[in-house]
C-alpha cells in the first residue's frame, strides 16, 4: 500500500508508484479518488492515466459492483445479505503523454468501469473526504 494525500498533487506517492511499475509490480489504483456515494462512476482523477502514460503500462479495468449497497460511505458495512461482484475488462493500452490523450483515456475508462459495474457515469468528481461530509 502506498499512502496518498488525496486532493493534492502528491508527487512523492506518484514517484513510489512509478518505481513499483518500473520494477514490474502490479499496482491497483482507484481512479475516482474515493468510493462513490451514489453507486455511479464519477469523473476520474488524472493519476492512473498519468502513470500509464509516463511508464508505458497497460491498465486492466476492474470494477467492484455492489459495494455501495453493502458498505455505503458514512455507515457501517453490512455483514450479511449483500452481494459484491468484481469484474475485469480488457487491458487498455497506455495513452500518449498529452493532456488530450490522457483525458480521452480517462473518459473511455470511466465508461468501461460503469459498464462493468452495470451502472451509469456522473460528470462530477467524487468528494475526497470519506464519510466526513455525509449525514446519515
């Protein structure tokens, strides 16, 4: 696990992830930056696309469908009666290292993640603060 200061350009964490990728490690990242509060796939942050472009690595989309219903932000997880499904999509080639290419990559990845989760996309970013700003 590589701690990341969410909501900031955490260059040191990105450097560590880059070293791991260069060493051939498999890295799991959450491109939304936080869990969804409503089950939709929100606009993706730039980190995954930047790492893929900089280090020339493929990205394998993975979706965890049903987590919103089993463990909503701001609530305790349900220990029984829920269903969570992990689905993987086809590997995606890394984007070119240009803002336009990374944005197109993120837009495509967001749609793929929503399809895998069998949900829809949202145009806004998911807030960073976990359950802190959610009232039950």
